C-alpha cells in the first residue's frame, strides 16, 4: 500500500464521528495519514421515521459503502449492527476493532431502577427488540417511539424534569418579581437571584442545558439505549443509568462493535492488520450468522449476543413476538474452531422450535405496531 492519505467515509452524527475518529487514530498509529469524509445517509435524511419504516436494513450503511465502491473513499466506518448481513457487492469487512460494551442501559432522570419504575411508566425506544424485551419483563409498561441521535434522545428524556426545576426556581423568586401577574420572569429578578439562576444553569451538562430549551412532545419516565453509544459520546457520566443484564435484555447482533468496509485489496489488508480484533470478529460473526439464518432483518425482535470464552463462543439468542408475550430462546457454548457451522445449526434449531413463526408474524404486523432501534 502506498503512503497516500486514507479517506474514511462516516456519517456526520457526533457518535459516528467519534467512532470514526477511533479508527483514524488506530490507522494513524501505523504512520498513515487519514481524512474523514462525512456522508449523509437515508437514515439521516428521514429523522422522523422509525428504522423499520426505512425499508430494508442498511439505511445508515449503503450511502457510505457506495462511496467506497465508486472509489471516492478508501473505506467506510459503520456501527456493526447497522451493516446488512448480505454485505455490499465488491466489499469486505476489512476491520473489526475490539468491541465496546455490548449491552443496553436504561436511563432515567433521577436514577430509578427498572424494577422500581411506576406501573404504566412510559419508556422510550426506537427498537422492536428493546420494546419486546421490556414488555416481556414488565407488560404494564407503555413503550413510546424515540428517534434521534444519542444526545437528542437524552435531551428528550431530561427536558420535562429540567424545565420543571427551572420553573420551580423561578416561582421561589416570584415574590420579588411577579409584578404583572403573568408569572416570574428572569429579567424581573434581583441581581443576586438572577446570578443564582445563572449559576444553576451554568452547572448543568451541555446536554442538560439543551434539554431546558427543547419542546416536550412525550414525557418519558425512562429511555433505553446502547451503553456503547452513551460511552462513546461522553454522556455516560452525565446521566443516571442502570445496566440491563445481557442474558435477559439480549443485545442486537453486533451491538457495541464497529465494522470498517473496504475493497479486498492492499488497503483492505492494511486496515485488517491495523484494526482487527479476532475475538470480536468471531463473536460478531456468530451473531450475524444466526441473524442471517433466521432472516429477521430489521422487522423482528431478535437479540443475539456472543462472547469468546477460551475454546467456546458462549451464545445467547432471544426471538420474541412484538408484544413480548411469546419467545423462543437458547443459550449455547459453540466451538470457536467451527463457530460458523455451529451458529447455523443453532439458528436451524431455533427455527424448528418456532422462531420462524414469530419472525413471520412480526413481518406481517402493521407498521405502527413496531418500535425499531437506532444506536
């Protein structure tokens, strides 16, 4: 491979840019210069649509891969779980870096545990899988659609609580300022009180400040997100969260992992040598093979999580109905040496047990019943 600058395609969201930056840093550590090229995808253009309504899987992937195929860039950086299992023509997954946290977290304004959510609590997610798994544990919950980048979703959760706190602080100062009877106003406060209000606002995290100005459409008691997304955007320390156990809240195949697609050539080989983490590649391969064999795509609630443990790949699979009332699940230790064939056998076993039927019913369900996932 020559010493020319490598051009990496990436989505323009904060999370995508941060993920691409970690890939760039690893390549630059091999004395390569790297340029990030932002590309808008179908998923980015249709922010108001839930993912399952964007058509086939790949809403966040194909535009980037097309730039690689056209020769405009050398490679593309994706969240692994967004990459269709059939892959793009003429491209390979050249690099699979070491995986981040694979599981989901529940975020609440005040750190409420999942078990302590009030009956009928509203939980936000854009994920069919997350919605079904939540309902399987707590049928009383109200699952509400939630879209947007990671920070946007956090803002939507925090907005009602922070805006109410802002109003409470103003009301406490109303005795000195409410001269017109229209309620307290920051401009009417004394210098000392206004300084106190400004100090409170300045002490908020940036995402909290934006939340105070966001229009509230739905009041969420909690939202569920991928831990890796919160961690990579630097928001994990800024919110109250609970990790959901991966054995029950089984993550999406590839969640927490990245995939770098490229041509099968010198550039692809160089990316592979610099980035590839064999245990992560094996684990995510098992997850994606199971998903591909079951054929659920983005329209059925399917969780698959695999971890390499010595000579075996511990694999947990959960296939649910959309309302969480029915499921087929399994936990197996597959041999690392023959993980691909073992993953196919596991998928066939689940299909025979009824997973096929659940998936077909999910595909036939009305679109407005679905709540599919972003990161």
